């Protein structure tokens, strides 16, 4: 999922505002906490893109083997992606 950094920063500020208002968290440095929260959210939102890129690299390295056995790129992409997600215990 690709969202502009500014929108993710806005979402992070809103989450922090609501958590603070409800008394669930307290912090002394709002700008720092908002920046860290924004970065964490960006990392989580881009994890699937990073996994997809890694799958492409893996399949590129094994392209010749896939051609020899007649493997479908799309099918192999799905299988490798599922394996990486499972190995890393990621929720997409």
C-alpha cells in the first residue's frame, strides 16, 4: 500500500491524540513520539512491497531453472511470497 508520508504522519498524530485523550499513553516529547510512530506505520505499510521486491529478486536468480521445468512465474511468485510471509511470521 502506498500512502504519502504526510498522510501517514497525519494518521499517526490522530492515533496519538486519541490514545492520549483516552489516557492510554502519556509522553513529554510529542514531535519525537509522532515521528517515531510515523516511521513505524510507514514500515508496516511497506512490508508487502519489500517482500514482493525480494520475491522478484529470488525468481530472477532462478529464472533459468523455472524455464527448464516450465514453471509459471505467477504461480512461483505466489508460492515464494507465501513462504517468505510464513517464515517471517508477517501478517499481510
